[in-house]
């Protein structure tokens, strides 16, 4: 069970998982291997991956972008949910993390549906726009360096078609964005004050942004879903 879920010890959360989670063997293996090697702090929990997969199917999504891959769990959830001729652009800067991702994408038989770019995501997204790929994607998942979230968000809006979906991860930052919330000492170290302020600013901006429909969910460490109008 991921440490990213703020209610990970509640009986209700356990009931939800026991009653609804359908995690495949390959996804479970990837999650457990990641936990042993790197820990769970940067990995989305399985119920979030399942939600993202469901959203892909509901949308009929065929083209997606992931900003921040880690070991590829969320990428795999999305790629498996899309058709055989779909395309996912996965952006990260770590060869170590994404080597594991590549291994499990291949095991799952979806490696041909995913293009991995090892480079700063801002540059990768800029090149997409320069190449005339604006308004050509169905889904963008943002789960990378928080200081650049606002810029990623703006790029995502340019790259998404009308009706496309953005999912922004870690919008609660273990409660660090909430004034007066008692954040456990073990979780305070994972975000800088600069990143916390960046997230708080973005959350406020998105609430007033008339370009999108929004819903912030308390799932995991907080995820905001945004539909481009």
C-alpha cells in the first residue's frame, strides 16, 4: 500500500481496495520491485493507476503524454488501457528509473506503444509544439518537479485537443499545502518550501481558470483532473 495515500491506514480505504482493485500481476510485480529498490514515495498507488486507465477507456484516448515517468507504473496503466495503435510519449531525465520502466513495458507487451524521451520535459514539450503537434493529444499526466508544474500545465493546454484531460499529481503534497495541517516529520523532507509554494499558487490559479473544468480528488497525495474546454 503506497505511503502516498493520506488515508492508507483507514479501514474504509482498505475496504475500497479489497472491493474494487483489479491490479494485474505485471503491475503488482512492478510496484513491489519499485518499492524494494526505490521506496513508494514517488510511485502512484494502484487505485490511482486503475482510475487513470478507466478514464482513458471512457475518453477513447489514443495519444498521451506523461511528464515524470519514474519506474513506469502509471505509463503502463495508461498504455494498457489504450488501443494497440496508440501512442504515449514518456518524459523523464533518469536512465536508472526508466531502465526498470522499459523492462516492464516490454514484459507487458506495450513497449511499441511508448516513446521514452530522456531529456528535460520542458524541452521535449517545446519541440512538440514547434513540430506542429498542438491540440493533438488526448491526455497529459503531470508528475514531475513541482517548481515547473505551472509551465507543464500551460504546455499541456496547448498540446491537448478540446475535451482532452490533464491529471496533476501531488496537489496536496502530504498536506503541506494546507495551512495549519500537522504534517508528519517523515513526510516534511520530501518537498522544498519553493515547491510547496509553487503548488499552492498553481492550485489557486487552476480554481479560477476558465479554460478548464476541474475536480480535485483526495485520492493518494491529491490528484486534480482538468478537462480542456
